[in-house]
C-alpha cells in the first residue's frame, strides 16, 4: 500500500468543486468529496493501474463527475503525490506549473 501525500493547491481544487456543486444542489458537494475519497483509495491500492498522461503524471477520472485526479507515483519512497483535481472542461495549461 502506498502512502498518499497531497499538493497544497489540491485543497483549493476540492473546495472550489464542493462549493460549486453545493450551489447547484444540496448535498451534491458532499457526494463529490466522497467520490474523491473513494477514488483516492483506489489509487492507493493500485497506483500503477491508471493511464500516464503527462510525462510521469497519471490520471483517473472521477465517477459521475467531469473531473480527473492527477497524480505521480514515487516508487523509491512508496508514495503517491496527488497534484490536482481538475474539471475536464478547464484548459489543462492552467495547472502546468504544478508539473514542475
């Protein structure tokens, strides 16, 4: 099992999405957050099981939400670094700085 660490910006990604979904329907933000937690657990147990999209960044789409979790596997330390959770409709260039 891999240890999961989170980029500082990730918390803003999640909060913005939760706020957006809560403004659309009561409880939808909670469902979004629970989905993120469930799929983070999937990444933790199967880190190499998802597609590499950008250099060494792997991605997993969220169930029922148009968002993708972007992460790196650091095999030397048995760690997963979750870099971002972005809406699939956003320009991917907006988070290019996080890849550095």
